[in-house]
């Protein structure tokens, strides 16, 4: 073989091999199949009611049907714009009960208007439910999502896989598993052994007996906004003495223990574990980079954030009706008798435990 | 000469290891997003500074977006900082002031020292809120962004906050697509890993926030700095304030669409970063300050990021030199240099960080552009090195730094 030709062939071969990794790149550059900007959530702020609001919009198209069913007291079935089946119950709920008696999951979107809806025990509703009036669920039911225009009550050991929004009160009996978002425009009440992730309501009550609002609010000092912005900085573990009053913000690079009855008129940060005694009040935020344990009958005005775990004891109040707040940690255990005004958000697992 | 080569290879290996550590942490480690769940609070008053120098193409977009964000209207004041604009920027801002009475207070600056830091410094006379947010005029904040950027300030240790930057004009051409990948790696992996590991997430000076009391404590904006964001990060760190990164607080930006603009931008970043390295490097690593040990080490390495380019070039030159000197056997060292140089150097992220970021972002096809990053690498290594050399020569000749604004490409709205 001609040596020049061989050289040329070798050169071409090597060039081709070098170009090989660039082929998919060149194809993508030309086709621009994945050239859109990354999707950034622009229009909503991650509101807990986002799904509920979207669902309300979604069923708007069958509003005339709902109105007709309410007026005539009839039921209707049909298909929504994306092909999903629906059932509208204007008066009685026989079609729903008939399907549930078969013990299979009920697949259509269920809409009840103007009538109270009672779902028998051990039912599975695998699509969204719209309840125009009261919603009462039996024990051990499984729901995907519920939008209730009035109160929503779940029986013991029920499960929600996506979301619930109640315009009225939302209550969950013992042992409910509330995965996803649960919100109410007035009140959420959870009983013992309930598991939750994200809750939001003006008032979230854990258990039946909750902290006395008047007594606890008297513990809360002035808003954090009026506190001087200077920080008291301490390296190492630190104890706030019982009954001590601190006017200002404190940053502790270590473990922090706040003694019973102490009052902090400002915010608190601990880079390790943070433990508060009985009846402590904090005017601003409470942040721990590790675990946090809030003792009984405490009052915290601002956001509460623990990066690992959070335990909230009975009788403790977080935020107030006028100043709602967020309580957040990957794992949260809240004792019966605690109250949160605003958001209670456990990224991994939240649970209601019996008070000590 | 050979010992110098050994030293360079050692340093490059450290940077390579650091990048692998970040990537593995991001893929398999514990992810820290401690403040992102704060969605209900007694939101504090906030001032939003919008830095604008000849921004007629983009300023209306950001003001529009800020007027529709979900934050209590009576607690948010927007201050467009019109820095000596000679185009229609002032006119556009004034129209917004008229349309949204009480919500926008413009700061029109006709003279004074050039540069963003100097403009922000002058605009501080209008600021009396504890929380300040800063945006460049080409950014478009989403509805929930302000709350997300304010939330970390409930933590008393936090002095600065940084959100994630996402290119809006990603698909325009090869350069924007490469920058989109780079940004993705830099934020999704590099910044978040530093947040996870409690190291030093960097303040970016835009889609960002700063606490007024912290800013006052560290002496305000440094108008002599070419990159006020890096400067701010280190002064906060030295004074015991944390800068936190919020990966889920995303905001669209515009990236350069032509190479000369990109080169100018990266040269400015390199000069500013090197300036901070000289000013704060030793003080951070060895001085008496409030930074933790891991922050001292990571902070020092972060300061040296832009010094890696000239160092790598020097390493290559030395490797060639010792080869022709006949020093042998050096195969291992040279192989290590070849392997690590590309993995250690990145303006925002190394190539495997970018690959990991693309996976985390859930994108598919854009990752096939990865081989083209070698082009960005080549441009960066020479531009950054050129910036470093010109910085040294400026030091010798006494020439002053000057601030170049990045050109915009959006059509006037």
C-alpha cells in the first residue's frame, strides 16, 4: 500500500475517532431538543393551597351540571376535559355507596354538591373528591385528595396520599396518615398517632386539650421587630438561667439550654442542640442546626427551625392568631396539647405523640 | 523547577479532590435546605435594590416582576439604583414610580465612582430595613422568590443569602448553552454542596440578600472591589456571619451571547476574585476571626479558584521544560497533571459536576453538549490567565481597575 495513502487513511481514522464523542453534541446543537431554559416556578409561591385551587379551577367546566343536580336532586356522570370520568351527587349518594360496597377503588372524580357526604369505612377513593358540604369519612379509608367547602372529618386510621383542603375545620381521628398537604381556612385538629408532613391553618390543634390562649399569650414578649439587631455571641455550650430575662438576640456556637420560665425578648440560634425548659417564652425565632426540644407550656413568637429533629411538648404555643408562623424540621414529634398558628411542616415525618 | 511542578500538581490534585467531594455529596449526601419551608411568618420589612446601568432593554421586566411578587406590599420597597445611565433607563423607572405610587423609590445617580458597589453604597441612604435584597436589572424574580430569600434572615447567624441563577436565553447559541451547563453545575452542585457541608457558599451579588446590621458591622459596600459579591462573602465570614445558599430560590437571568462579552465578564470576575484572595486570603486562613476550621480551608480554596488557570498553564510549561531538560522519570506526575487539570479547573464547575447537575435537574439531551465544554475550558484558562497577568502588570505600572458592565442582549420591551 502506498505509504502516503496509509498515512492519510490513518489520519482520517484518528480524526473520525476524535470526532465521535462530538456527534451527539453536534446533533443536539443542531436540533435544540433540550435547549429550553430550566423550568423555574414563576407564578406560584409554593402555596399549600395550590393544588386545591387548581382543582377548583379544573372542575369549573361542569358547574352547570352541578347546579342542575343540586336543583333537581339528581346524580350525573360524565367526562372532564382531560378524559377523566366524574360523578356528581346532587342529593343522595347511592351510586357512590354502590361502588364502594364492591370494596374496589372508586375511580371517577367524585363531586357532591349541596349534600353531606359520608363515606363508609374501609373505602378507597383513588381520585379527587369535591365536597360542597360536610365530608365525613369512615375508619381506615384511603383518599387521594379532598376539597371540602365545609368541614372535613377523617375516621381513625385513614390515609391521604396527596392533599386535603377544608374551607371549614379539618379533623383527623387517631392513627391517620396524612401524606402531602393538609390545609384549612379555619382549624386543623389531629388526634394521637397521626402522621403528617405539611399542615397549614390559622390554628393547628394537636389533641383535644390545648394550651390556654390567654395564659400563653401573656408570656409572649414584644414582636421581634422591635428588638435591637445586635447579637450576643458565645462560643461553646451555654445555659440561660431559669427565670432569666434577656433583651436581645443570642447566637450560641454549641449546645444551648434555656432554663424554665426564662424570657428571651429577641431571637435565638444554636449551632448544636437546643433544649428549653418549662414555660419559656421567645419573642423572635428559634433556630437549631441540630436537634431542638421545646419544653411544656412554652410560647415562641417567630419561626421555629430545627435542621434535624424537633420535639414540641404539651401546652406549647407557636405563633399566634395575629402573627402566624412556621414550625419546620425534617422530623417532628408534637405532643397532644400543643398549638401551632400557621404552618407545621415535617419534611420527612411528623407525628402526634401522647403528652408526658 | 521539578519541585515547583510537584507543588503545582499537588495543588491541582487538591482542587480535583474537592470537586469530586462536592459532586458525591450532592448525589448521595444529606441535603440542607433549612429555611425553604418557612412559608408563614411575620415577614419583616425589606428593601429590594435593583442595580441598573444603561438597562433600558431589561429594567421594565424586573420592575414588572417585582410588582407582582407575593410579599406584603406595605413591607417591601423597591429601589431601582439608576447608576449614571445615558439611555432610557431613568425614563422607564420614573414611569413605574408613577404607576405604582409608594412602592418604588428611585435612586438616580448622576456622578460619582463607577461600579456596582459604589452605586449600592450611595443608594444605602434610602435603606432603613434590616433585610436588603439585591438584583441586577436583567433578572426576573418569580412570585415566591422574595419570601424565600428573606426567610433565612430569621436565623441570626445569617448575614447573606444567595439564590440560584438560571439562564433564560439558554438556547440561543453554543455559548449560551455552555454557560447554561456551567451555571447548572456551579449552583446545583458546587454551591449546594458547600451549603450541605457547612463550608462557604458564595454571595453572588444578585438574587441575593444581605442583613443591614451585618453590612454596617463589616463597613458597608467596598467600592474599590471589582466583585463586590466575593468581597462581601469574605468580610461577612471574617466577622462571624454566614452566607447561605438557597438552591430552590431560582431566578432567571440573561447570559452573554457573544464570546467577547463572555471573555470580558470572566476577566472581571477573575480580577475581582484575585483581588479578594490577596486582601483576605491570609487573614482568613491564619488570622484571628470567627470562621470555623472547615470554613477557613474551603474559603481559602475558593479564593484560589481563579488562580488555578495561570497555575495550570505554568504546570504545563514546567512539564515541557523538565521533559526537554531530560529529567526522568516524570511520567506519573505528568499523567496526573493531564488527568487532574481539566477536573480541577472550572469557572463555576468541573465537567463531572456539570454532568451530575444535569442529572439532578432532570434534563436529558443537553448533557450531550458536554464535550464542547473543552472549548469553554480553553477560552477560560487563557482569559483568566490573561486577567491575572494584567492584574500583576497593573500593580507594577500603578494602573487602576475599571469596571466593565456586561452587555445585554434582550430586545427592548
